[in-house]
């Protein structure tokens, strides 16, 4: 069974409980506002303020409070593909940093190939006549319900696994169920020979982000016979970011998300539900709100958006290279400058870390 940790405070427990109960409700509300009230908060408020709270909640869940067969099939096939596709698209292993307890997690590479194959599979299903190209939009509310139910159950499974069947030494619990379920009881759990957080964060969450955007653009074309330049911009910029992410995926394994966030509700529900229900909001809204900008303005936005994504990538690249060579490198033609920071590790030992203050990190 997992070891013990210090007990969380009442405030921490309360905050965890609020997020556990409120976040799933928010995901339903977000879909309702966009699809039922055309993205207008004032229209939503005028409607709900004139009816009982129970009616508002019923409208968010109904009909099909537990999803539909079509939505569950889509979600189930996505997870099956996530496992099979990760193996098929990976040609070498990648490793994350060594944990405080001496474990070095192993991941699968091949993110760009996996994401591209996922888009082609979704398109292939449409071409074979299994569904219309805008299937995700038509069933979006039910898909989010299914993802919520699956994520909540999956997080419970991870909670139990971390307590009784951990994959490595980095596991413990506080004895406070609410907080342990929210935060997780294990740092790097394995299932089917894969790291759970790579599957939930990258192979499901990030991939859904791209597939859903593609489906929303297709739905707008289905409704109006064309795709507006605002929709095209939204989808293209998000695709640039997603492809950037998968190109840099190995670097992601050395970020705080992966290194320190445990596999619990916080990160797993967040990537399985919050990411694909919120990050796609611009394209989700634009489906039934077509608008075209001038070519000049659209080009400017495309340039600024692409440059912002490049800066994000290059900043991460600088930090990753700086850490790989222990600070002995040049950035923008000059020796890297850094701060030596002391800190106490979870095991109580005193350690030091180099904090980069050159390049993008020095602006």
C-alpha cells in the first residue's frame, strides 16, 4: 500500500472538492452556452434567471445524460487507437528525468506520426461512410458526457492502483480521499506497457484538440458550403501549435506537468475533458457564427499567431538545451547566464537547480 504524506489543510480539501464537483459541470455548461445560446453569456443568463436551478441543470444533462451509443463508440475507439497507435507509430523510446526516488520513466516517441495518422483515420472513417465529417460537432455534447464519465471512473482506478498496485517507487497517499483522488496517488503509473500521462495528455487530449477542430471546420462547410477565413485561421493556428507540441513531445516529458503532477483528477480529467472541451472553443463557436475578415487583417493575425507559437517553441528549446548541457552553452551568441537556486527535494535532501536568464528567459 502507498506510503503516507502530510495531511492537506481544510482549505486544500475544500478547493479540491469544489474542482471535483464544479469542473465537470462547467464542461457541460460550456457546450450549452456555445451550442444552445450561440456563445452569448447574456442570452444564457436571461434564460436561466427565469427558471428554477433544477431546470438549468436538467437542460445541461438532458437528453441522454449518460451519452449515446455513437458517442461511446467514438470514445472507446479513440482509446483503443491511442494504445495501438502509440506502439505502431513509435520507433524508439524516450526517457524523462530521474525522479526523487530514483525512477527514470520511459516513454514512446513518434508523436508527429501518431497525430497525423489520427487525422487520417478520422477522415478515412468519413470517406468510408461511417459518419459525416462533422460528426464530432453533431455529437459533441454526448461526447463530453462520455469523456466525463470515463475520466471520473478512470481516475478512481488510478487512485486504487497507486495505493495497492503501483508501477514504481513514486507513490504515496495522505489518507484524505478527496485530495488523493484529486491529486493522484502515483507519479508515473503504467498501463498496457505505456505511461498513463503520455496517453491521457498527448495521445488523447492533444489529439482530440486537433481532430475536433478539423470536424468543426468540416461542419461549417457542411452548413454553409464554404469555410470562413476566421475558421481557417483558428484551425490552422491551432494545428501549428499542436504539430509543434508533438514535434517537441520528448521535451514535454521534462516539464513540470509530467515531472511533478501526479496521475489523478487534476491532470488526467484536465487532459481528457477540459482540454478538448475548452481549447477548441474558438472553432466550436465559429461553426454557426461564420464571419470573414479582410485579407490584410487575416494575414496579420496569421503572422502574429505563428510568431507567438515560434517564440513558445524556441523558449522551450533554449531551456531544454541549457539543462541538457548543464548551462555550458551559448544563447543568442553569448554564454548562457543563469541563477543557481537551492531547494529541498521531496525526500528532504538539499539540491540545486540552474535557472536560465538568457535568451527569451532573460526578457
